[in-house]
C-alpha cells in the first residue's frame, strides 16, 4: 500500500509555536506586568497576569480550527449579514428582473465571477470559457476529465500515478504561470438518464413481454446501486502573472485567452501522460454553465440529458442553460449548513493524519450512502515558485532551529511529534535540491441532500466517512456557502486565497 507521510505543517511559529505578531503582543503585555511588578503593585500584577493568561488563551488556543478571536469575528460577520439580509440571496430571474441571459447570476463568493469566451482552438474550433474573478484578480480555465481511478491498480502503477501528479505540480512551479491546480470530483447515484435514452432508441418492438420485464427489473436494480462520477480540473492564473504575457499576445481578453490556451495545452499533456487521465475536455461557456447548474441542483441533470438527446433529433430544441439561470433561485447561508433551492449542503475540511495517508483512502468520502445524496471533494494544490519555495524553506528551517534553541534554554523536552515535524522541515531543503516543488494542498468535502432529508444526519454521515478514511473532519461552520462553491462548482475558488472569505 502506498502511504504518503512526508508532509510538514503549512505554518510554523517562530517561538514556542507563536508567530511574530502573536509573540510581540504577548511580550508587550508581559512587559506591562513586569512594570507593575517593579512598582510593587501586587494587586495590579495579579489582575494583569490573569488578563495576560486569558489573552493568550483567546489568541493562541485553537477551537475547531479557529482561535476565539477568529470565532468572534466570524460570528459577528455572520450575525450582521443575517440582520441586514445579506446572508439570503435571490436570483434576478426569481425576482422578476431577468437581465442579459449571458451574464452570470450567482450567489455569494461567485458574485464577482465573469465568464468570457476564449479564442477558437483545435480541430473543433472550441472556445474555452475564461473565468475572471474581479475580487481575487485571477483567471481560471476548467476541464472535464475522465480517469479510470486507482482502486484496481497495483502498487507500481499507483506510485506511477503519484509521480505523474508530482511532475505536474513541479512543471507548473517551473513555469511560474499557474498559481493553483484544483481537482473536483462529484459523485451521485445514477439517475439512469443515458440508459433510458439508449433503451428508447434500441429497444426491439417484437421483444417478448417476459424478457422486457426481466430487463426492466435488472435496470431498476442496477440503477439503484450505480454511482456516477464527474471530475473537473481547474487551473488558476493570477492577473499579475498573466498581464505581461497577455500584452505581448494582443492585450485584453483575447490576449489572455491565447496565453491560457498555452497553459491548457501544457496541462493536457501532463494529465494524459503520467497522471493517467483518459480524456480531457476544456469546458466552453455553455458546458461550464451546465456544470454550475448541476452543482447547485443535482436533480436537474436528467432533464438536461433528455433535452440534449432531443436536440439531436430536433435542432429547434433549446438544451442550453443560460448563465442567468445557472445558479440557484434562492440561497441562504446558515451557521451549520448552506441552503440552495430544494437542497442543502454541509462542508468539512480534511486534516491529514500524522501517520500518513494511503492512496485511495478517500473512497468512503466519495461514496453516497443514501438515495439522492451527492458527495463532492475538492483538492487544491497551491503552486509555489522556486524562489518563493526557497524563501519559505529557509524561514521554516530558521523557525525550527529557533524553536529547538528556546526549548533547550528552557529545559523543555520536545514531543516526538514536534521533533519529527522539525526533521521533515529540514529535509525540505534536500528535496528542493533534487528538483521537487513546494506545495501545501488542502481538501474540502461536501455532502448535498434534498431539503426533505435531515441535513444534520447528512453531516454526521459525511464526518463518519471522513473518519473511516483515516482523516479528521473539521466542519466549516459559518463558511459553508463559500466552502460549497469551492468544492462543488469548478470556478477556481479557494478558501485559502486572500479575498475569498
């Protein structure tokens, strides 16, 4: 079994696990205590020392992934949004104010998204959708991919797929163009839409009634246990890295489209090579609208498939999903879940176990356990340039050495876990010298069920599946709306990117 356990903490504190701002605040407060001590004001010393301890607990001790100050800020923002009505969203079409059908009408973090059509490319002259985020100043392109999976693969082939993924990240780091690579997998019980179309077109009119009954029973039984997978890969490019090459390629959206076309060609080669992807299809604007719509409303997929099949026989049928209707009619961000149309969702992050993660361990997370239940998983690989990686490794090594020095001065014995993390940090220099890049991936899992089902039970099932996979789940309370968009909709969102939350 292939187990990866050579990861290190994404952030290490300079002194005793504290960052420099935290250390400065704690040191200044302690200086105030020392000043009161020098004056002999023992009552003031006791009060200030108690306040210093309380401040340390509120600022340094994480509670379910956030400090107390972080929870206060998040709860305050959510309360203000609820009071002012900003947490509830309604589409223009639902309000009777439908505008341009080509303008996206999406909720929450997707409000700042604008979709452009790229230049025609390839033998089919397809126009890849260019996703522009005005808030985070990024451009993204998304592809629908088909991968056979690694469940039935032997050990050498699994290692080969892992090396191929590593090579893809290394290639993006050397190019210094792509800032993030995001993979999204959505699984849902098969609705049988394609099967129904095939049967309607190929059924024999003179078949015996008994045979038709047997085929129908088999179809019903197999459809009930079948699961459909949808996989997407998104490349995110920052405007700061794209602006100069775009000016040389013709400026504007057209220039950016030409540069992003080169990026897609580079990623396509890597995906079809070492990663083992069987097919890569970069999404056009109508295809991206369909992926967005089925992300918010999984039950709409069967109707879209039927419309596409009908259009093949009758060109007058409109099977496209306009961007003005690609999002939900209504959406509301609650504390513990996210509501969108007739569905609601819960999202969690996955914390890597210290003992390592086995390849293929995420299968329970992506396996639906109830009818009409959709699971989604997004894995984000931030791409760090070689210069940034060198600075980060030097800083991490300095922090590890400084922490060990303080522990030695204070005669404090480091725990085995801390010593192992420090050694892994020092080993990063060797790996970078061997040509490996530096990345700090994170994953978000989301479960979506109809509103007729309990969302609390669905959230518990998702957390249980994450634990069975060997990871620790952390529910993203007060941020389920952004987490849903990042893990379900292939628009290039990332929770760790500044400006997303």
